[in-house]
C-alpha cells in the first residue's frame, strides 16, 4: 500500500469518526435543547470560536503554516520553527484575552436584528454569559492549529484526524447529564448547572483536543524551545502572510454578521441555518478534507523544489478527486434532505417544523458542496506558493456575493434563501479561483478539468433522478421510514453514479486508482 493511500485512509477514517461523533453531538443537542431562542443563543455564542478554527486555524492558517514548516524541514531550520510556534502561540493567547473582554460587543454585533417575539436584552445577556466561556476556546483552537500544521508538514496525520473525536465525546457526555425537560432562555441565568454544563462542556472538549495534538507534536522528536526573537527574519514573513490571512477571516466574519442577523436571532432560524451547515460540512469533511490535508504537503514540497509538473499533477488530481466525490454527495443530500434531518433529529424537543426548517436550509447548502470543497482546495495551491494575497481578494468577492444574494433571497425563501446564497457564492468563486490558478501556473489546464467535470455532472444528475424516483413514495420523512429512504436511496445512488461513470468512460477512476497505489506514478 502506498504512503499516500495510507495517509488518506488514516485521515479519512479519523475524519469520518470525528464527523460522525460531531453529528451525534448535534443530534443530542437538538434532542435536549431543541430549536428555540436558547439554541440560537448557544450556537451564536459557540460558533464564533468554532468559525475561527474552521476558517482560520483549521483551514487557512494551517494551510499557510504547512508550507513554512515544510520549508524549515527541508533546510533543518529548527530555530525558525521555534520562533514561528512561539510567536504564533503568544499572539493567539493575546487574541483570546481581547475576545473574552469584548464578549458583550461580539455577541451584540451578531444579534442586531433579533426576532420580534424574543426579549433582546435577555437574549444578549444569556449569549454574553455563554460567549465569555466559549471564547476561551480560541486559545485551544490556536494550539490545535499550530500543532496540526506542524504534524502535517511531517506527514503525521493520525492525531490531527482523530483528536476531534475526543472533543465530541466530552461534549456529548456533558449534554447527556442535563435533565429531560424543556429548557428556556432564562434558565441559563437562574440554573447554574445548565449554564456551566453548556459552557464548560464545549470548552473542555476543545481543550482535550488541543492537549492530544500538542502531545503528538512533542513525540515527533522535535525539541521545542521558546524563542521570542521578534527580529528574526521569519517573523516578518509570518506576519506578512498572516496579515492577508487575517483579512480573509475578517471578510468571513463580516458576511457572518449579515447572515446571522438576517436569520433573526431568537426566532430559531439561526439554529436551523447552523444545524444545516453542520450536515453540509459532514460530506466535505469525510470526502474533501482528507484529500486536502494529505495533498497540501506534497504541493508545498513541489513548489519548494520548483517542480511545476509535480505541482500541476498534484493539484489537478486533487481537484478531480474532490469533484468526483462531492458532486454526487451534494445532489444526494438535496434529494434526501428531509429524511436526513427527520431520521437524525426529529425526536423529543426537536419538532417536525424544526426539521422542515433545517431541511430547507440544507437544500440550499447542498447545491454548493462541490463548489465549496473545490474552492477551499484550490486556495491551498496559492498557499503552497506562499501567496495569501490572492485568496484574500477572492474571498472578499465571495463574501460580498454571499451577502448580496442573501439580502435578495431571504425575504422570499427564508433560510432556504440563505443556504442558496452561500451555495451560489462558492460555485462562482470556485470557477474564479480555478481561472486565476490557470493564469498563475503555466501548464495548469482548466479545460481538461472542466471536461472531466461535465462527465461527473451528468452522472450525478442521473443518480439524483434515480434516487428521487425510488424514494418519492415513501412517507413519513422521519423515524424508520426516513432510515429506509436513506439506505435504499444511498445504495441506488452509488450504483447508478458508478455505472454512469463507467458508461461515460470517465478516465478519473483508473487514473486516481493508479495514482493512489503507486507512489509518484503519473495519473
């Protein structure tokens, strides 16, 4: 078995389990808390450090640091590695302190447009209390991001892929200790047990994840020695790259401010939106993250060696592989959105109406899965060249388009419109970054990728039609009936999609299988 295949299996398996336990965490939260003003306050407060991780530390910052750590490894520059780790950790601690102090302002910004039937002051008081606890997670997410980037640069993928499982288990265990009753927004103030269970449960889970990856980084044999040498040449390089990275995150946060307020905090639509997003990123994490994580070091090393042919091969293969997997997944989620939500969430405090709201948002998100996954992967091609300026510029455009479309669509379609705005923005932006990359890297063929994509799209459409036909007569969309739809629809979908690719003679199947089983072989 090739090292690339082993790495992909390690990441894919760990990511699969972490995503599954993450989904279970969402299910347990929905069963116990439901879709209410309290769930909105909890998720808005808790999503802020989560978003910092997903968009900055888990993706953008680690993608920026992997090329740096890889280049230090090539030159045996341990001093530069120590400086980067020390300075980054110091800045992250400072950011955490500022965020905790600014918790009231942060939560208020995200709740400027509360629902008409909720007490805005109570909503903000509860949200601020929870946010002060949740924002401590930024420090732990920062350590996680640094350790993951360090481990990935050394092709150590196990701990980074598997540590989120522990985090999810801790959060699930603490949620299950709450009493079986209908919890209200004001209970967070009057019931200390509820407040600290919600706050410390989530934060403790993230702390456990950070401890695991930091220990794993220490066991690589690298001897870390703190170095606050702010005049070291690598500091200027790090800050230069991070400046554009910070701009990337700010653009995302500005968009989130608009989206969160358009969802009318306190109405439960914010919960529907974020719950649907969790379902949406599940296939992204299972199918795209493992590919991106294992391809990133290879792309960075190709750039460091000035091996353009290898970079083009790695990048093109990654795009094709991600498209091959996420395109049918997105269409499958769109067709089966209601039974997905009904089977997993419609229980106890999670009502049928809440399930329908979540399914509506998921319908919009699902159409943009391939665009979202390809977009984030292609950005890694720019980070491999240590170019953080281009991703920033493109990301500003993506977020601006998302905001405009959200305003246009939310009035008529509600949370479905917010999901559609997200999907369209990422589909357009994916095409944009592919075009830019074809200009930046001579020899990178966008035409060949689009030819492959057209075959995959046709196969995915045939699959979606078959799944719809086979499941449309099954009701209701909850309980065992929903599970039957998912099982039968999933099996039929995979058979039809695979058969269609064979009939269409898609070369990706053989080329990808050959690439995964032969180190360095040409696809």
